[in-house]
């Protein structure tokens, strides 16, 4: 997991809070659930014990993943972003040349992507296709439905 994870300061802080919650609240609760299940007798036939151990394993995997994301995170400063071309954290207004529909997306990290909020991942096909484009340029994006063509209308923060 050597790749850099670009995040805003708010997302970075949220990840740190989430990690502290998992370590300080969820981990002790998982240990307590295992201890309680262990007290109920024979471990070979104790489904509650197996479930508690599995839940603990999943929690530890989540903690390890989040620690890795935080360790490789690079906090982006919105004041240093160049809006002359599409880059991470910019808002891009596009015209789909096939449907003539206009859409606006904000290019964000994978962790922050949420299509309902108009935030698309920099690693998505559209995100990758738009990176580095300037106003007036056309981006050809290979999507599962075929090649989509987008004209960059505006770039802002």
C-alpha cells in the first residue's frame, strides 16, 4: 500500500477520529464479547465464541487498513490548487457530447468519492480521463458502456 492517498484536512481528521474509536471503543468491546462467550463453556461447539472471534478479526483488518491509509495520506491545501487545468479537488463542469447534458463533478480521493454528492474519484475512469484537461478541451473516457466524450466547460474550486 505504497500509493499516496490524497485527502482534505477534514477527511484526514475524520479518519483519525474513526481509528481512535475503533481502537478505544470497538476493540475493547470485541475482547469483552470473546471473554463472555468463552465463559459459556466448550469452545468447539460455541457459535457465539466463533462469531466474536470473527468480528474481532474483521475489526483488526479495518484498523490495519485505516492505519495504512492514514500513514500514506497527503493532505491537500485548497489554496494551492491550480484551476487552469483539472486536478484533484477541482470542480469541473462538463458537457457529455453524446447526450448534450451538462454535469458538474468534484474530483476527489477514493475515500471521499460519493456520486450522490457529485464527487467522483480521481481513480475512476472519468476522473482519470479528465485529469490535466483545460477549459475547452475534450476528454475521451473508456467506460463499460463504450467511449464517452466530455467537453470541459469550466474548472473551479
